[in-house]
């Protein structure tokens, strides 16, 4: 038994000591295991410098090179004589980051991390906490539910899948009906994205527990219909003719346009814009998170949209407003465009996420702000 304890202690020391220093500068050794690590695993990690470290035990691997691929940069992992590969990144921005390992040129997920769908694949992700991380984490408050739901699409002649968030009070109030937000992912993401990396249930549970928003349902669907990198404007028909009828007949909703909202991030924001212009008769609140803007001229050309929308919410990350900015023509100012929209008589609101770019922390914060304005 003593020999076993000594062996285990030795292995633990070896693991904790592995560092290849592949990022620039001296690495501060105060790493902690990230929340995205699978239970019982020790990769990924982050430290107070916001470096991400990954570790892989592969003593029998017959490979020449393993690299960490994160934020469009590669970092070498080094192997010690005990078979541990390890390496860390340069300091990164706070928030969520997709990453992968590159093993002799082949991209693979980190076996230690939880998996997320992004960039048209299932891969690894790591969260570096921000000062407001508690807003997006599980707290000791009443918990809502994420319900996976299949539905038939006449438009596509196929079964489709979505998630529906119901607030904690939903099953306790069987006679109450609720407004609905239809929430779309970004390019090369799917219906899992808001539920997983978007932390939508945690955002809503915490807001509701604090009394900061009205209770409503959230439907998360995949608006990319064929090619995971492509986009199709006919998603509006699926939403109007298949998804909304399914939700209204399956869940206790208030089934009119005044109690429906639609929001999306990045390319999903563009889809929201197309849908709002095409079918202003079915939604009355819109949110574009890093998904371009709506100008006063566009609103004037679509009088049904201008007269019918109760709220137009536009948001970006602070460091995202450096050209080229997604969905905005160079030389235009999204803040001024929103002010012009407001001056034209619409209820328009602009939100800027501090110190973030085109990333999930921007969109979590945007959702946190947007939710507080809905259905008041």
C-alpha cells in the first residue's frame, strides 16, 4: 500500500510539473482546471494570465508533433519521458474559446474537455472567467429546463430538432401561458450552441431569480438547413409554417405576434433581420447580436416592420467595432445607425459588451441585456 501511495504521489507531481512554456514569456504557475474539463480530467486549464494549458497522457503514441490550436494560433506541446504532453497558449481574452489538438497534422478534440458544436464540427472549448461570470453560471436558484424536441417540417419533408427552455415556474403553473423568444445560433453552429456555450438556461434562471425579467419560453433551432457553412433565407418559412405551430400546440404559449420575439448572433442576426422584414406579422421584438444593423432607411422601406416592432436591439463587442465589422459597411457607425433608427420613431437600443470581440461572451452579455427588455 505504501508503495502504491508513493507511486501515485510521484505521478501527481510529474503531472503538475509538466509545462512546456510554449507561449511567450515566463509562465505563471497558478493554473486551475477549467469548468469545461470532463469530470475527473485535468485538461483544459487556465491561469491568472489567461493562458490556456492542455495536457495529454499518451506514453505509447507514435507521433512526432502535437499542437494546441486556439484563437487561430498553434502552440507546440512537449512530451516528457513519462509520456505526458503539455503546452500552453499566450495570454488570451476572457470568455469562451473553441480549440483543438493537431496530432501530426490531424485535427482532433482534446479528450479531457467537454465538447461543443462550432466551426461545423464537434470540438473542445474552454472558458476563461470574466468579472461577470457569475451571471452565466449555475447558481443556487430555481432551475428551468431544456427540453429536446423533434418536429416534422413540411417545408423540408424531414424531422428537425430544437431545444425549448421553460422557466422553473412552468410546471408549477399549469394554467399560465407564456411569451416565446426564437433564438438562433451563428454560422456553422446548431441548436446545441445556445444551450451549451451560450449558457442560456443559466442566464435566464439567474435573471428570473433576481426578478430582472419576465418569464418566457426560448426556442433554439438550427437555421442552417443544408450546408453547415451555408445560409438560406427560406428558414423563415420553416419557422412560420412548421416551428411556431409546433411550439404553440405543444407548449403553453401566448400565440400572437405581440408575445413573440426573435434574436440571433452573427449570421443568425442576419436571419432575424430577413425574417423580421419578411414576416413582421409574426414577431414584434428583434435582437441582432454582432449580426449587423437595421438602418432608418431600411425601416422606412418596410412600413409594416417599422410600425409593428416593439423593440429593435443591436449589440456588438467593444473590440469588434474595428473594420471590417461583420454585417456593417466600412465607414458606417452602428451606434449612430441605431440612434437614427430611434430618431425615426422606433424603440431602438444599442449595447456594447466591454472588452470583447466576435465571441460568446459578447453574446451571453447581449442576451442578458436583451432578456430584460422583452415582454414588459
